[in-house]
């Protein structure tokens, strides 16, 4: 069973490391490495923003294994979710539990919102994790030129 907490400013370097892992970049719509300066600006705008929930997840040994970020879209009742699991922790079945717990917590804090996930068609592991976490497939379409699934959690 995984535990989680909200991220703090002290977590900036951990998020930076996870964001720049090669497999994370390969499964992101922006494949470029992120500079530390750009990351810190991005992180500081979100970490205490009431429209963003950034969760860090831990295994039973209290090892940080990954993060889930859910961010409200301005002027909509929708949010966008992103997840990354540390390369050393992949393949252990953590993703669906992380997605499920973060989504439940976010909806509890923000009733009336729905959460959208964009997943590459080629990333079947993530697609299955979102389905297992209670997301439903809405459609398939290209996003930034990449064939993608769009899934929704209410």
C-alpha cells in the first residue's frame, strides 16, 4: 500500500530528477530535457498554487517512488493529470494505485471537477493503469502530432 503527501519547495530537486529521466521525456509531449532554471520557475509557480495538487508517493519502505500532478484548467471544470514513476520503481504496479489515490483526493478537495489524462497510443502500460484506476476512454486523437488516448475521471 502506497502513502502520499503534497509536495513542498524542498521537493524541487526530486521532481527535476524525475522529469528528466529519459523514459519520462520519451513519454511526454515535450521530449526536450528541462533546464534546472526553467524547472525551478515552473515548480515554484505550482507547488503552493491552490489550482494544482502535486503528490509524492512512497512505498512501504518510505522510498519516494513517483509523483502525480493534477492541475485545473482555467475557466473550466476540468483538470489535467500527469504522472511519473521513478525508473527504478517501474513495472511494480504502482501507477494505477497512484493515479487512483491522487484522483480521489483531488476530487474530494475539488468537487464538481473532472480529470483528463492524455496518453500516447504507444504507451499501453499507462493506458492500462489509467483504466484500472477508474478512468474511462473518451476518444482517440492526435495531440501535438502524437496519436493519443483521452481518458476521463469524474
